[in-house]
């Protein structure tokens, strides 16, 4: 499955992700999916901006300056387990010290 198809799969969840973002009062939310070694990611900001794939990764790096690598080292094994069990890894993000 190509990234475009994976992206379409994630786009189907955008309304659910936006609802979760609002309910949890997060600053952003992101989800990752995988099929046959191809990975896709979506990130949604509180303001409603939606980022897909590389733009989503870049945005997450900007939100986690200095901690992106450490956070991903922790999250990737968790994502892999969730994907293995047929779950969609979804993570809400609250940023500290941001207005």
C-alpha cells in the first residue's frame, strides 16, 4: 500500500481525531498507520490545521524541540505493538509553556 492510500485511510479518521482533540483539550493530536512497511502520519492542531506525512513529522519536531528524538524512541515501540494488535496509535499532545 502506497503512502497516498495510507494517507486516505488516515483522512477518514480526521473528524474522530478532531473530536478527541477537543474533548481532551490537547494542543494537537497525531496518529500513525502502517501497511507492508509503508508508514503514514496525520497531525491536527487545535486551530484545525491538518498535516499529513512529512509535514506532520516536521510539525511534531517543531512542537518537541530538543525532545523529539527521545519521545519517538519511547513511542515507536508502543506504536509497533498497537499496530501489531490492529489498533491505530493515536496520541494527544499538550505543550508546556505555550500560549
